[in-house]
RNA sequence: UGGGGGAUCGUCUAAUGGCAGGACGGAUGACUCUGACUCAUCUAGUCUAGGUUCGAAUCCUAGUCCCCCAGCCA
C-alpha cells in the first residue's frame, strides 16, 4: 500500500494500488531511463521524483538506466552530469545502475529469436523507400519486397549485418507486423540499424544498434520493471512495446504508463532548443543560472528539497499543461525561509552620514541569524558613522504610501538605531549622492524606550566595515508565457540578467564558499556563485522576496 | 483526412453516481525590528447540447476544441 500520506494521489498510484491489491505484483520496480544526450532539466526532475518517489513510498526499487542506443548523440559527459544531478536531487539507486548497452548481446539474441519465429526480416529498402512504403496517416502502407525472405536468409543476413559486411543505411532489421495498421508505429518498424560508429561504452564491438522501441521494452523486462512510466508521446508506441514482449518474453510483462511531461511558463524545455541557447551563446552554458536545467537551478541556488516539493505539488496527470513558474519560486522561498541564514547586503548603495555619531567610532551590534529559527543564533555586525542604505529606500518627495526614509522622517536601521533624515546632498546634475541624518542613541538595538514606533525598517551596512560584491539579478529568460509560440529570438527577455557591481555586503560574508545560500534581508535569497573568490565575491539571486510595495508602486 | 490521447477556478490538481476540495496566483485585513514570514477573509471552475437517474464532473448520445504519430531519434 501507499505508505506516504502527504503525497497527493494520482492515476498512476491508483494503478499501483490496484496491482498490489489484486496481487498482480508483490512489490514495484520503476526506472528512470534518460538518454545521455544532454543535461537533465526540471522536466526530468518531475520524472525522477515520480519514479524514485513511487519506489520509496511503496518500498520498491527504482533503477537508473541509461538508454544509450544511439552512439551518434551520446557522450560520457552527459552520463556524468546525469548521475550527479539525480544524486543531488536526493535519490539513490543503490546497485541498480544499468545501461541498455549492457544488454546488447541479449537484445541481439531476442532479435534472432524474432527472426526464427518469422516475425522479423532484413529489409534492403533505403530509408527513403521505407518512408514511401510506409504510406501516410490516412493511406495504408505496402509490404516491402524483402518481407518474405526465408528465416535462413534473414538469419544469415542479420549475422552479416552484425559482422560489418554491409554499409551504413543499406539494410535494417524490421519487425513483421502489419503495413496496413492504422497505427503507423506498427507498420513493420525498424528494430536494428547499421551504424559504424564508436559507442561511448561498447567501443567498436558493435556496428548494429537496436532502436528505442526494441530496446526499451526488453530492457524493462530484463530488469523486472513492473511499471514503466514514460511521457505521452509514447502512447502510440505502447502497442509495439507490448507486441515485442508478447513474441519473445515470458510473462509477467512490465506495464507502460504515460503521463504528461512538465511545461513551465516563461521556460523552454526542449533539449534541442536548450542546446541551441548554449551553442549560440545566448546563455553561458548548460549551468547558466537562467537555464531550467538541474545544474542551472543548482547554480541559481535552488535546493533539492524545493524541487522535490515542487514535483509533488504539480501532480501527475495525462492532460497537457503549463505550470506557472511562480509555483516553483514559491517552493524555493518556502524552503529557504526556514533554512537560509539572514544577512544584510546593499545592492545599490546610497551613503548616509550620521552627523551626531562620533567620528572614528565603530560598535558591534547583535543580529539574529534567522528569526524563523532561534537555534540559528546571532552574529555581530559593525555600525559606524558612515553607512550605506539602498537607493530605493530613500525618496525626497515620497508618495503617500511610501514609508521609508524621506526628509525629516525617522526610520529604523535593522538591529541598529532609529535615524532621522536631516539633509539631502546632490551633485551638479541633481542626483542624490548622500543623505545626512541623526541617530537616537536611546534606540540601540532597534527599539525606542519611549515606545514610539517607526513605519519602516531598512537594511544597511557600514561603509568602511563592509565588503564589495558583485550581485547577479536574474529574471525569466523569456518574455512570453509560452516561448515556443513564435520566434525564440523575439521572445528572449533582454533583462534576464542584470549585473550589479557596486553592491556592499556584511563583513561576515568574507569566508563564504560557492553554493552557500543566504537571505539578503528585504531583498531575496542569494547563493554564492562558483565564480566567487575571496577577492571578488559573486552572488546569484535565486529568487526575490515577495514584494507588496513593488505591486503598490506599479498600480 | 486514419489512429491514439485529453478537456474541472487565471494556473496546477483532487473528487471513481452522493456537500465540486486543495495549492499557487490575485484582492482585502491583522501582525511585524524584513512592505518578508505567519494568520484571517474573499476571489474564481466541471468544453457544449441533449439524455439516463431521486441525484451526473463522473454513465449514455451527438458535437466542439487541444495534443501526439508518417526518424534507420528517444
């Protein structure tokens, strides 16, 4: 039974519950079967969480299997990244790491068996001819002239295909099913093709490679997979999946179940198009923090827990849909709110000189590391006569609802003092370059003994006693909810990356390491980038805090 | 035009003939040393038309719209 009470039900769980209840299976075995031809993205994460999650909840097993039957597109680099990403997401396959290429010899045996049964034949038609013979969606196909070769001849030809006697593309092994089937997939599909290409695992051992349809069902069967979960576009292939197993593999057979792949608003999910973004230099690489890849999300600062939570919340169904990226952002905020230490960083600094604060004096103030988590403790931050606040936290002529700093107005500096703006200093062009203020020594720590309140609390850093930093602000890569509509180029968001080079951060951040995550108070969640060094700190904004003031402003 | 699937608040997803529920988003308010968090209230949906039934998102009939399939890719 389903032992997980907090995971919402879905149609796949219903099938599993039924199979367990009727005794069809005693335990379940699933698998995640990536082709190592690219990096994993958030859509794969949905599948990973589904398959590994099911195995975990039902106390079954989930295999990681590389579907490596097309040596032309596949690379070791991708295998390594996939292994890293699945692990990072928090899943473990134990000893169940498999490669379809490990089954090549067995697969060959099944093909021979099929030939012996008279259900497969070597076809000498060219690729183009095969297409012509296949017919169309509305017109039936016609039989290949090679369809009725004898078993002996087929056996001989297939062996010689393997032996490398024939040119690439000169022959294929085909299943003998039904050229008039209304399902095009069943019109004598190719099972093996000749490719004289080095395979990243089997080297030059093979020059014939099995097709997906032949490989996948048999690999599932060999591994004892009970529920073979894949995406909707394979629905048409299911009859072939079952046909192949029916011919050559003893029961019980794995059951293929299809679900709708993930689409995210403002996000591109196709591997081909993502590769294109990388190749054209539109993004910096597969792990560019704007990419929906697992490695991009990791570099952006997303947590594995937040992605797992997301995968659970979006559910599993058969209807095509586009999930609002705001849900993903909500998930990471929720996770980071509980776990990320707070710190103060001023992204666009504006100097404030506190006129009645003694020159040269520096005092240490105590700040909570995470108000959501008392166990996170406190830290000391230096306060001095000259500090920086955020440019947007001051307005000379504030509108009604603005309650941050303005001439004559008093606000709180977080964990520090109340200050009152006394003067505004501008350059020749009228730009505000400095604020003059006074502080109330009685308000040390941030509260007034007389009980008076201030409307706003600002974050700040001491001017001298702070560190310079580069901060990278990210936004959606595309301006359109569905970037697949229309031209990719035109849908690109020109402001998907804004680099701030003048930011100042707390002295406490001197020792951070790449991957460390923080909340910059009142700003958002940030993560130390891999480009960061001791001399040049670099932070990525994972996601901004919700900002109701920004909404008010936009009205 | 053949075949295979799908349609429930703006979005995602439950409800398996018996009160259409949850989450995100949005709105309003409370709280607040983060305009954050939290909390409260509100918002808003069964593709259409018939039928069966005491009762239909669910069953039947007829439509409509959307997705997938004609690689020696997966």
